[in-house]
């Protein structure tokens, strides 16, 4: 179903592991949790008579673009004031998408947030909860997996678009879901946005696509290549591809377990991989920088948080230090995951319906052994030095907060690997 609403309905009247994810169920590892690094009603005009219980005030009404040529449009949107720039955000209710919408609204942009009618983990949020969650943005309820529905919803909205920001990402990492979301739905947002005049596309991708061994990585790379090809065919169109490292919440799943006396679980000696984790707020800020930043035009932008790269061993030591406890590690041989993957790959040949289970195992193994850092093309090794840093939020401060307040609001949901 498709339906569009503005958070100030009386004022709207003008024309993308880390977050990478899956469930891996093992019959021979118990109580081990490893976190990854990670719809059509008849359209009608919006007006104040709509039966909603609340209305969030918008500072600026959405304005239409009036540029008549590719060159004029490209130049004019970057020279506009933020209040005159219309930004379409796909994946606005996802974990990073929510932060991106908030950041863009705070910077004064006019945000059109595309959301499902039932959003959030397993569709638990109602329309009213989504509107409240995306305060300051104009919310368009639609289905990004269906191009025709998306185009109709946005056309009914009656506004032009200057920039598209995609925070879409598969929630499960399953084979079909990866291609449906990381490729098809993301491409739909590009096609629909361009039809409404968009001249810039900011894509939230992932640093792990450098070494594509998983389906969601291949799906993301396919879209990246088509996005870059779009600029070759249309000189007035530009892109920014953001490839972040691990998110804080992806590394916080063991904090409460360790606090309760459980050991910190890691694979091998804890030094198999490393990352420069970035907070959700800092990542959202970097993505917002890509809207107008001319130094980010037609660039692939790997990005991590501040400070040195951290291995799982160092993350665990940090956590025990904050708790004032002696380190207690449970080291799991990586070979256990290799064995499990081998079994699942064999079973999927007999039972094709198990292909997602096999993929989940591969996702778990990937994040247990591969660093979320820039892959040096010369050496073939991951390089902390080549991985740019951004922001001020540190993992240590995040751990301190979780120890005080718990992981409420940071739930991994379908983005956990067990």
C-alpha cells in the first residue's frame, strides 16, 4: 500500500557487516553469541483535516526545483540553502537511516523519508510510531521493492527531488533478500529519484564489499557498478558511495553478558580481525556531509571512527577494564565454523530450502575472520593506516553507556549472528 504524509500536513502543498546480518544456529556451540561487524490506497491531497493525533512542526515547507537543464540543476542544488534542497531518504526507518534522517533535518534540509507502513524489526512499528520516530521529515509510506508503487507514491507527493540518500540494507543477509533489497530496491530508489530530478545519489554501502564472498556483498557491488555507470551516461549526475566499518551496536552484544559474569567469546586468539568502529551519529554526519561536499563527488569513501583499529581481544580487554574484572575469554577455534559451513553446504545440495542457513554460516565466518578495514590493493592486506577516521565518539564511551543503561534501543534483531 502506498500513502504519503507530512509531519506538518497543513504546510505541504508544493511540487542501503556489520550492519550486516543473519541468524546462524549451531547445534554444537551453546550460549555463544558473536555479533556481526558490523500497500495501495486511493491517493488524496494532504491537508490538515486528516485524522491523525499529532503534527510535528516543520520549519521549512518543501519547495520545487525549477532548473531547466542538467548543468543548471547540478549547479543550482549545491548552491542552494539547505532549506531549499529536497532529499529523498530510502531506508529511513533502518538502524542507520533513522540517524541520517535526524541529521539531515537538523541541518535544515527538506527530507522526504520513505518508510514501510509496518516498519522496524519484524514490522513492529505502526504508522503513527514511524511518524513520531521521523519527526521533522515528510514521511511517504510506500514499498521500495516495487518500482511502480514507489513512483506513484512519490508522484502523489507532488515535489521534485534534488538528492537521494539510500540507507537500504537486507535485514537478514539471506540470498534472495540480499538481491531484493541491496540491489533491486536500491535501484528502484535511484530510478524513482532520477525521474523526479535527482542529480546526486548518496549510497550507504559497506567496507566488506572489497572482498566479496557473500551474496549481499555481490548485490551491493552490482548496484555500485550501475550507479557509477549512471554518471558515465549522464554527466550532470553524481554519486558518493560510503563504505563504513563496524557500527558500535554490532560490537556491544556481549557487554551485558560479560557484566553478568559470562566470558567474552572470540574466535582464534582474538587477533584474526580488526576494525575502526564508528558511531551511528558520526556515520550519519558523514553521510550528510556527502550531500553538498564537492570533495566527495563521484568517490568511493571508506570511513571508520576515531582512534586505532581494535581487535576482538582488545575490545574484550577494554570491557573487562571498565568493569574492573580480570579478563575471562572463551576462545573458539575458527575451524568449528568451517566444519559447520561444510555441513550446511552439503545439506543445501539435498535440501535447497536451506540455502539461507548456509549463507548465514558464511556470514558468521566472514565477520569472525575478516577485518573491517581498507584492503590495501598493493599488499592484499587490511590496513588500519589506509582506513580514514571520522568523528569523535569512541567505542570505550559506548561500552560505558551500555554498562550503565543496557542495550535498549540497540537491539540487533535480525542482524545478529548466533
